[in-house]
């Protein structure tokens, strides 16, 4: 191809791309970027493979259900092209890691499926001066746009405010034709390669909308919004927001609380749960409740150890409750569905059973 040639292939090989998500969009675009020979790809993915998603997440098979998406994706992609370096980040894209991840790559490709992440990606990229590609799918429809170029628009120029919570359903609620995710993912990969080869619109801002029910494609060109609070003439946003879920009107997830007495009743009633201890090893050695030990500072990087309990009851504790609150929030953000925090932690547990012993009752 005269538009690529040896020089273009060298550009692709020397480029680095950060991809957020290995789902319906990410799974498709990743294969094309790896096949094209992009030098290094960073993959941000902390979820596990679920059977209900296989119709659109074509990197995975039934044998992969319950396993780490990122780990499986990396293995598959390495077989496709072993010359591409793939770095898997087994964590959620968040305000804690956004700057570190984005600044390490030439361009970001956002294949996430929620508005808090899309706005976070936008803000991190614009504040660091990094271009990014945003894609989305819904039923038979999808869209792709390159944003964050110098003097070009950002996601907030296009959508100054997020939609009302519940107004726009996600794929899990309303579904998506699997092939639509493949088409949009392919277009996102194409736009990425166009950027790396210098074939893109100089300022971006070309929104491609696709309706595959009627087989129609439409392109809408828009420019920087001078009143944009992030990239406009009088910006008001100079750093990442503290809470993107709150910005999008999504209530913060808070773990349920269980007292040591209630936990004692659960044991008597035979209620099944998984116990997670987030203290340090020396604290655990001095006394424990028999839980699985992962120190709070290591939890983000060791979530894969817990993914088999993602849809089961998980009870978390530390010494007195501080570290466990942060740990439960991390688990909820990672998609765990039934998370509990022991009120008062290990100290409250000891106090409760000492009281039981004082009244002549045996500890279980």
C-alpha cells in the first residue's frame, strides 16, 4: 500500500497504544492492532470472562469462563504476533492510575462501556496532551471518534454533561448484536492506524455513526467548544475529578456491614461466605479468623486470586475497619456483587468472643 510502505510500517512498529477494556470493542480492535504490528500495547482489564458476553467478546471461549480477561487476551494476542509487546494491567482505569498509564503511551483507545470511565479517559488525556479514540455500541448502533488533538475538540465538547442515569442502557440491559461490536472495534482499530500513519483529520472531531439495522453510515464534523470547561477559552477543570461516578449521577457503592454477632449467627445457620483478611502478614500470624490473607496494599494487583468469588458473598476485615472499607470499595468497583465489611474488624471479633466466653458460651 503506497499510503503505508516501509516508512509507515516502521511508524506502526515504533508506536505505543493503551487500550482500555478487552470486551466486545477491545477484543476486536486489539487483534487488528497486534496483527498490524504495533510495537507495544498496554491493556487495562480487571474483569473475568462471562458466558453471557461470548457472542460479542470473540477473544474468548467457553473454556475461559471465570478466568482473567486480560490474561487470556494477552495469551491469545501473543500467539497472533509474538513480536508485539503486550503489557497487561490487571486493574480498573481509575483516578489513581490514569495519569501514570496515559502518559506512558502515544495514544489511548477507550473500549469501556460506561460514562464515568469515558469522562475520566477524556480528562486524563486532555490534561496530559494525549490523543484518544472513543467508541461505543448499543443494539444495532455504534460510533467512533478521534479526540484530544491540538486545537481539536474533546469528549466534553461533544457531551458537556453526562446523560441522566438510567436514560442510556448498557449492553447487559438492552443487548447488542455481537457483530456490531466487531464492526465498531474494527473501525476503532482503523482510526488508530490512521492516526499512527498521519492519515487522520488534523484536528479530529469527525464522529462516525453507524446504524447496522438500516446499514447506514453518517459522519458529523464538530470543532472545539470555546465554552468547554476543560479545553475551552476559560477552563475550570485543571485536574481529575475526585469522583466520576458522582459526576455522572451514579450513587457510590458502599459495602454492607456485618457485626461479629451477626457473623456468628451466619456460622450457626450455615450461611456460606468467603473471608478476606486485608491486614499485614505479621498481624495475621499473631491472630486471625481463618480468612484468605491479601494485605490491602497488594489487593489491586492480586484481584485475580479472588475472581472465583465475584458473585459469592465476600466478608472483609482488617484490624479495626479502616483498611477494610477501602478494600470493599475496590472489590465493588471490580464488579463483586455481595461484599460485606465486619464492623470494628478483628478487634471487635475478639471482643465479641471474649464476651461469649465470659458468659460460658463456647466459640465456634
